C-alpha cells in the first residue's frame, strides 16, 4: 500500500510501498485513510529535527491528524462497523507501572516520556492507504462532519486547554463571568482555539503578526473575533481596544510575543501555552517584575500538550456546533488538499504556499 515515510538516516522523505497492516487482535479495526492534516510538527519531522522511527524500522510513516473509514472490524469490536468514519488519537501510554498518568488512561500527562505517538514517536502514523488501530483509540465521526473532521485532532488542543482553564478558575470563590480572551497566532490551532473560546462565551480577539488584509484575519473575523496585527499595534494598544484578557491563549510558539503580551493579562487570569517554539529568539525579560505581577495578580501559567479521550469526544461535538453557528467557517480553514506525492510541498508550503491548514487526501 502507498504510504509517506521519512528515512532519518538517509535524510529522505518519499512515498513507499509499505506492507498492508492486518488485524492482530479481536479489538482492532482496519481503517482506510481519507485525509491527513499536516502541521508544524510534520514540518519539523520532514526537516529531520523531530520524529523517531519505530524500533527496528529504518523509516517512520508520518501523519497524526487523520480521518478514515472503517473497512474491517475485529470480532470483539462493539459500536463500530464497516463504513463508519473515525478519527484516531495520537499518543499511546508508556509501559511503566509507576506512571500514574498512563495507568489512569491519561498518556497526555505521561511523566516518564516513554509514551509513543503515531506518526511522530516510535509508531507509524496514518499517512498511508490503510492502518490498524485498537478500537479504544478511535472515535466515531458523524457522517455530516466528513468535510471537516480532519480538524478534530488540532481542535483537541483547545478542548484540553479550556477544560483545564475551567477547572483552574473553579479556584475563584465566585462564579466568574466569562470574560475576555486574546489568541496569539492565527494558524489552525489559533483559529480552532478562537472558535472554542467563542463557543464558551469569551469575547475573543486575535493578536497576530501579519497586517490585514490576509486570509487568517478574514477567517477569524468571519466567526466574530476581531484581528489585530502585532506589527501595527503595541500590547498597550491591544488592551485599549480589546481589554485585558482573562485568558491569553498562545498558539504561535513565539516566545517574545508571549512574554510581551503576558504583561497585560488581567488579574486572576490564565495564560495558556500551546505553541512549541521552533527557534530561539533574543529576549530580555524583567524576571523580578514578571514574578511580582504573577504573584500580586494571582495569575496562572499553564502549559498543555496532546489531549485525552474525552477531549476528542468534545472536539467532535464542537465541530458540529461550530458548523451550525458559523456555516463555512471550518471549511475555510482547509486551504488546500494535496495527493500523498506532494506531501513535502504541502508541509513546507512550497505548493499552495501559505494558507491555514493543508491536507493530504487518499482516494
Ligand atoms: Zn499536528
Ligand atoms: Zn506514562
């Protein structure tokens, strides 16, 4: 079967003819891949900065944001049948008996670092015509979400983050009014974060680098989030226009912008860090002033990665809600669909450059 693989030793990325996977347990399903989204993690993998092949394999099949269709079910599988659309989760638990996170069904909080991730770390991904997965790691997708369900995995970032924010804010001895949010960055994680924040009632503003007009700004404003350019407006002006954010949602992986904007976080606010910076930026930090601010304003810094079972379910529910509330809003986040042969161009933006979310399609 056709698959896209990276060969870290040879520093090559190419379409290969991989062995077709077979069911190896009665709780597994075989899935025909429909679509695979690509993101910054994939960019790092094709540049050989990140990603680890499974033990004994000279290559890693890439792809972790996937929508597929069930073509075979094991004898013990319940609740799924041939023809169902599914989205698989990415991370699998570490083997250690002492890891409380993995032993409690939350490899997203793994403490040993020995988890595996399909398409990223020591397990083949989904950018192949077929894959096999245990039914415990796949989520059934309503047929009406077929066009947008490839966005499920990137949306789970926001679902997990906002679930944590809600729990954190339960520390406040009153029920806080849902407040203001500022999203840093306007890529797919930022855009889906905007929708998730709006859905929860936050008055949400996007603060990102590129000046308007651009398609990311248009996508954000189409769902009701004003877009302000950090090239044109200082953080002080951002606050004058949008108010001090109760939630600052960092989705750009930009350290300098994150620390700069953190200065205007509202009292009792939470800064959520979701972006992984890919390079070091020269940054001068007034450490004492920052610590003083965090202490005197009861602020919380939250880093979050990956997502749990329930976050995938919530993401699928939310995709349905977003579609009803903003017709076409999700669809416009998918900039272009490419064949597997164009994987590298899609990831690095050489083909259909720029845009928001690029997707590989298997037919
Ligand atoms: Zn991704
Ligand atoms: Zn673990």
